[in-house]
C-alpha cells in the first residue's frame, strides 16, 4: 500500500488554478455534550447523484444537533447502501468549477482531491484495475478529467497511535486523533479488491494499492508523491 499526496513542487512546475467543489455538502454538527462544532473534511462521493441526496437533506447553512444529523445520515445511508459511510460534511456529486493555467495528466484540486485525464484512466483500465469514478465538470476544452471515488475504509493500526484514541462522544460520535509520527494500517481493514481508499481516522489521506501505484510509477506523473505505508496484523 502507498500513501499518495501532492509533492513539494505541486503547482510550481506548471502554475495553474482550480476553483472547484462538489455541488452538495452535508451540514456539520453542533454538539451540546462535548461542546464541539465539527464536520469531516475529505469524504466525497462524486458518483452519487445529487438529486438522490437532496431528497433527505434540507438546505441548511447552520450545523445540526446530533439527532437531526443522525436521522438525515441514516436515510441517506439506507438509500445508498453499505458501501457509503455518511459523516457531517460529506460531499456528493461530480466536482465542478473553473480552471486557469496549464494542467497536466494529473492535477490536485486540493491536497486530498486528485483528478486524472482520460489517458491515465485508460492506463488503469488496461492494467485491469476496477475503479468507481465520475467526470469532473470543468471548463477545460483540451480533454476530460475524472475523480476516483475513495471511501474512508482503511483504519490506523492501534500500535501507531502512541497515546491511544481519545474518548468518542456518545452524543455526536466525534473522536479526534493526533497524527502519529509513523503511519501504519490495520491489515484487516484494508479491502483487497479496492484500489484506492481513505484512512478513516484522517480521511484527507489517500491510500492506493500496489497495482495502482505501479501504473502511476510507470507514468512518472509530476506533482504526485507516493510513500510506502506499512500494514500490520
């Protein structure tokens, strides 16, 4: 498994700008028990139709109390199925927006959202790698970009959380973690048939399979840094 993230030269070799977002984001939560107002960053499902989610999610600008959010999340979860985990701040729908500058074969919208051109997606397909993805709705005339869907499934191995997990709030479910100095994944939590996932405790962090990393290594795409991440039983 490999952690994939922007390298130190991201955006410097060929300066570009992307102002894009997913069209629907669930509200955050304001908890009267732990006194936290929070949402999760990094969880996005670009393949899910926005119209489906809007049936259960009212348009609100303010955070909800945990009970209100739980009712919305349970309805969405039931409609989407077990493959999707729903959190405060979860985003839905194909990413859309505007771009400026020269964009290569792969591009980062932000440090946790990676887009690939069709030519790269075809290389993944030729290698037999099955992916869930959606076309990004960007104002680019020179080809198409796609976002690969990555659910927060992989979990940190308990041994790499030196101080142990903090107590989970019984009301809102918030459980903050401190970033460990050495990352390791619990092998049992890593699905063998899913080429890309997010770390559940830190969903802004993308993890890819050896097969996917092999294709990317062969392409030698700029702005991408891949780091081996240990898996432990």
